[in-house]
């Protein structure tokens, strides 16, 4: 009698899903925000951990850095198998980069306010607290750099600073928020990479407990705020950002509309800054065109080196004519094509519009501010 072979069970499709929560890392300059993001993260993304050359040269965060931590989904967020992805948005701490900080705060769901435990609340700590009250619902206070306190006095110092922070937050929406003590990089920046952080595992547990289901609206038109725009050799231009409405899937075609960047009251400048320059530092400074108009720098376009100038009194018609003439591409002239050669020489003869930016940087100013008279 022939025996029938047993039919193997058909595997069920995986029901595992991933929940993403954006966690802002904010605080005063040199409080250890980037070191904390590095200690927490399992994946580093665009501009993470101060990869930009100018950030390394100055030793401070100049742009938003993105990295993430993946862990199991906590029970209060669902009983189905899943993964919690905490996307860390590392924000600058310098006073002159407040616009970049605000840009990062607009996309976060949960905020970590990083405090140097040896200094307590500082100027930008208070500013970040104000921004956090507007931008997000929950906050965790991280008392960083506890390794700078002798171990015999550490517990008492952490408790004292925790009480000060609770008193500071008493009249805010974050009253009673969790406070965690850490040392993201014991020994400081020069310490070896093998050094073990202190308190990071406890902080991860607090992040999991404070995580919640943020409101996401998949309906409506697809709208994405561009956080970064850069080029990769051989690939082209890459944009990363945060989806504000609608949704997108792998394989979908996304149309990027062309914007009219030059109107009667603004022009686009180039070649004044290097591509790696953080143009946000120069926002608000006065410039003068060689045609006589005066304006203000409004902002840049990613790492392209281009920037927008606002002309309050309007761009003169003759200036617009010059800008239009200089923006024309040179036609390629073939052999014997004298007409094209003449047209090309006419374009070359047009004088470009130059931009002048004058400022003073005081050598002994600790904040290295740029001041115009």
C-alpha cells in the first residue's frame, strides 16, 4: 500500500510591522548631544555624527544629523509582533543656528533635552525647552557627562541636579517628565571608541516607555519637507525629508515641481560660498549687488552653495535683464557655424552681477559672531 507524503504547511505571511517615532536631541552647545546620538544609534544616516568637514573642523554640530535605533515594540504600543524605530534628530546647539534647531523641532514627536550635569540649565537649554513646548508632547531630560563627577559624589550630584530640573519644569507641560543620568562618552572626545557608555541601556528603556502612537495622516496629497539635499557621485541628487501628509511606497513616481525662485524682490546668488559652507550662519546679513541694490541673505539650498537674497526695494528692470542674459547657456558652435559663434560671444560680453558681503569677525569673541556695521 502506497503511503501519501505529508504536505508541508504553508508559511503564513509575516505580520511584523515597524513603528517610527522621531526623537529630537536638543540642548546647549557642548552638552554631548552628538555623542549621545552615536551611543544610542544602530544606524547612521545623512549627516549623522558631524560627518560634514566644517563640523569636524569647528568641533560643533552645524546641520541636522539623522540616525536611528531599532528595538522591540513595547507592549503598550500593540500586542502584534513589531519593531520600534527611534529616529534621532541631532540638532545644533549654537545660538546662531536657532533656525536649524527650529527646523529639526518641527518634525519630532518626542524630545530629549540634554543637560551637562556639571553646568545645569544654560541659555540654549532654555531656548530648546521653549521650542519643545511648542513642537512636541513629551520630553525626557538627560543629565549627561556624569563621568566628570567623582564616583563618590556622583549619586548626590545627580539627585541635586534632578531636583533643580524638576523645579525648573514645574510650570511647563513637561512637569514630572523622566530624568535619566548618562555618560555618552566617558573620558571625553579623545577617549577610545571601545569605552562603554554609562546609563544608555536605562535611557533606551525610558524611550520605549515614553514612546506613543503619533498622529499620521496618510490621506491627502503627498507632501514632504526636504531636510537634506546633496549629490552622490554617479547617482545624482538625493533628497531626504519628512512626510507631512499623504504616503508613498516603493516603486512610486514622485513629481518634484519646478519653483520660480527669482521674482521682483529676490535673486539667487552663487559662488560666494564654498559648497560645504553652512549658509544658515550668514542668514540676515546685508549684501550689495554691483548694480546698486541692497538686500539680505534669506537662506541656502542644501549643500549647493547657492543662496537666496531678498531685495526689499525690488530688483531693477536693467538688473533683471542682466541676470537673464548671464543665465543663458552657451550654445555649442559647430564647424563653420559662424552664427552660433557670434551669439556665444555676445553672451560672454555681458558683465555678470557681483555680490558683496562685508562683515567683521572678532578674534576674541568666544561665540565667533559675525557683525556688520
